[in-house]
């Protein structure tokens, strides 16, 4: 049987090549470009794929194929691809290559069309060694035959749904069989072979996605064929699945991904149930690699290697934009609460307004045991709804009924631009404030003095719910040491450190104290004010000041008029009308606003004094197809900017500005360069 099979394979190859049966790959889903040239550039990166397939492992001289291909999205919706392959099939060796041109049509922000055309050439060599050349069926074959390659395709994309149709063989790549007796001449047409493929990626959750594929092959000379494939993306690091191909059997699929850059897949095809045991299984290895970063001009991306709902860069941009919006809402809520002198802010943090009037707060109605600070070596952490990692400081007391009550006071991290911050409880000898929630539970407000590493100070009143001992144990059960509220001094770093934040002593602060020449006069109980106050004439002798005497701060005493944040110097900004009218990139320094634009180069479409107006304009641009639009603040000018493009490269920003300024309504777009 094994001696007969190679001859059968030879003639099967002759007939199949002559009648235009395209190549079949088990892992086409990794790189659909192998089936349809319209997929060139769809990865959004420069991407390289290589494949090795060994068919029918039990048969000597069975088909072995290798191919490599490269494709990339170009500017203006264009795409380029290149494909080269080599196939050995018994005495036949076929090799070829083609290049591809593609074009993307952006119908709107969610619907896209792609078109692709490939042109190339190939050559088939016949090794006549070992063949019976006296047989007229073999002797009539030529030793070498060249042919043209070509395919044409179109695809439609909506979200994670993709469907495409292709003509895999525009030219006849078959062997020259005009001299083979008994075979009628073939009248070839490009529509003799048609392939339709559709797939959808459904995300069950952030860590699991299912991806079904359906393929239908039409062939004029052979029975039509259906194929179905199902892939599961597990944690977007591993995939597993299976394929069933009509009249060809089942294939098992397995692969893994590395950092959304590299994908390696393996397929084992069992083969037809009738002949599979005699021919053996087929092995296929497919490797894909993303070269460099995602192209900024790639308007549509559909990638198997990056199978999250969004790729890493998009997820980071979306998370940053959402964080900025929520922080803006938080700031507006704080300002509104301060202006109305209310202490029932739903966000849980109130900042006293810069006024001499104290915030009205409810005194405790019952006399309870004083609150104590429970010092822990490892502070508990949580991530709040704004994406900030907060540290929980534990306080407890025993109530009038003899039950222990616990409060975790959650401290926010340093604001943008600050490397560290120090928290101390203001006026620790005073009772903590309490209030009742609408649901009947009790909240305790802890007044903290926050000192940034640049010396800026502000007061935060942080309200948190009182818990029972059982409830608190579900959050934290670290051993603690009972101390007074005045001992609560917490330092929080802005960047992760090898060990958890620990409580440290606040550095000694030194204040200049006026003294008398020759006989120093030192203030007996100096009070260190947290912010500048009205200057008072120091009580000294009528003699000049000649030296300094350091005084160590004992206990922080907070002035109720302490401002929330020190405001930066007022810079007179240009008018909105002036901003767009420039072809030269504006250069500014990055400020400390919570929505401050990071260091980079931006194409700006609009500038507004109001965040709400900027956000509305951003939504309009998004609906026009500018999907990377976001809103950021620039302290030097004092405006909220609507940004439609961002890049670390200034030339890229200038090129995108020149491209988009020709569009309706965007003639005044300009480039902003933000420096550190």
C-alpha cells in the first residue's frame, strides 16, 4: 500500500493543481490574510507570520509546505503585504510569491470595508528520478512549469464581527498537462473557486472570549465544502479549540501568546475517518509576531494576537480618560460641597473652603471611649472607584454598650506631580466628628493634615463608616499596637516600593525665632502655623536679630482657615481665538492639574474654559470617526483642550495636523508640545 500511495498522490496533485484547489490551513484564524488579501494591515502593526505543515505523517513523500508573509497598514487607509511559499509533494516541488495592495474605507466609527488584490508568480519542478518515464501518463509531463498567482478579496467589519469573500485563484497555476493523454483541456475562470469566511469574537468576561469561524468553499470541479472552527481565548494568554472540515475530519488546536506581541499555535489534523488511519495525522505550526508599536494611522484593527476587547494601548488610554473624568467629577463635587458649607458629600471626602467660618459638624451625641490609633506594620489597601490605591488607617474604640467599634480612614495617594505625602491627624486631642447616614449607620470624620513633598499643605476631612469588630476582620486582621491619635503619622509614596508603606516620624521642622543680641530671648511655647498668617511684630528687645534658634514642632495645630491647595501663579493665557491661528507648534511646560496633559505632542481641535463644553465637542468629533479624541487641561494656558491625536514624535503630530486640517470644520487644528 505504501508503494502505491506516492503514485496516487502524484496524480491527485496533478488533477487538483489543474482544477484550482487552493491551499488549506488549519490555523487560518491567526492570520486570515492567507485566505483573503483584504486582511492585509488588519493587525494595526507591522506583522510577520511563518507556517510549517507536514501532511499525512505515515506517507513517505507526503506534502510538506512552508510559507512566510508580512503585511503592514500604511497611511491614508492603504496597506501592503508580501507572501512567499514552498511546497514539496512527492516528486513535485512548487514555490512562489506575491505582493498585495489593500485599501480601507471608513464608513463611520464602527463600520469598515477592506479591499485587497495580490499579484505574483510561481514555478513547479518535476523530479523525474525514480519515475517510469516509459509510462505515457508520466512521460508527457514537463520538468518545469511557471504560472501566475493572484487573488482578490473584500471584507466587512462591525465591532468584533468580520465577514469576507475572496477569489483565491485569479490565474491558472496548474501543471502543463496538455500532453497527458486522457485529460480534457481545462477552461479556467477566476470564479471557479470562491471562498466566504465569517467570524465573531464574543467576550464572556475580561478573561474569557469565544471566537467561532465559518468557511464555505465553492469549487466548480469538486463538491463544495463547509468548515467550522471554535476558539476559546483563556486569560488572553492561551487559546484552545477545534475545527471540523467536511469530508476531511477534525483538527485539534492549541496555542499561547506572549505580552500581546507573539502568538504560537499548533494544530493536529486527524484526517478523514476512512483513510486517516492509513495516511496518518497532519501537523501544523503557525507563529505570528508584531514588529514595533501599533501604527498611529491604523484606523481599524482586528487582531487575533491582541484578543482583549481593546488592545493594551487602547485600554490604557480609555482607563486614563475615565479616570480623568471621574477625578473632575470628584473635584467639582468637593467644590460644590465647600461652597454650600455642607458636610454630607456623597463621595466621602470634604475639603474645607478657604474661609474663616468653620464647617458645621455634628458633635457626638453620646460619650464614648475616645478613639485610639491602631498602629500596624502593613497598612491595608484598596482601589477606589476612581482607580486610586488608598491606604487604610485603623482607629477603634469601645462604645457605651461595651462593644468594639472600628473605622478605617482611607487616605488617597499623592496627587499628580508629587512624589510622596505625609498625613497627621489635626488637633488629636479633640473628639472626632460623627454623623448619621440615611440608612441609620454612623460615620466618623477624621480631619487629616496632608503635607506634600514640596511643602504644600491641605486639610482633608475623610468620612468613613463605623464597623463592628467582625466586619473589620473581613478587611484586615493584622496585629496592631494601640496608640494615641497624635501618634498617627503616615507617609505614602507615589510609586510602588519593595516594602509596604510604614509609619515614620515627620522630619523636624525649623522655624526662625527672633532673638536679642548677646542675650537670646526664645519664645516659650512657639506654635507652628501650617500656612502663612498675618505677620505680627515679635516681642523682642529694641536690638537687631543676629542668630537663629531651632525649635522642634511638638504637636500639629491646624488653623481652621488653612487653604485647601496653594494656587499657582496666575498666567495670562492667550484668547481662544488666538490659539488655533498658528502653524508653529506651541511649547508649554506640564502643570499639576488633575486633568493635566502628560508630556507629549498633541493635535488640538478646540480649546474651552469649561470642561463640559470641551467634553461635548469631544463627543461630536468621536461621532465623526475621531475615536482617539480625549479632553485634557493645560495649566500654562488655562484651557481644556480637545485632543484628536497624541504621539511622542513631533513629526507624527505635524503630519496628522496637515492631514486633518483639510477636513470640514478642522481647518484650525494646531500642534501643542508639552514638556516636563
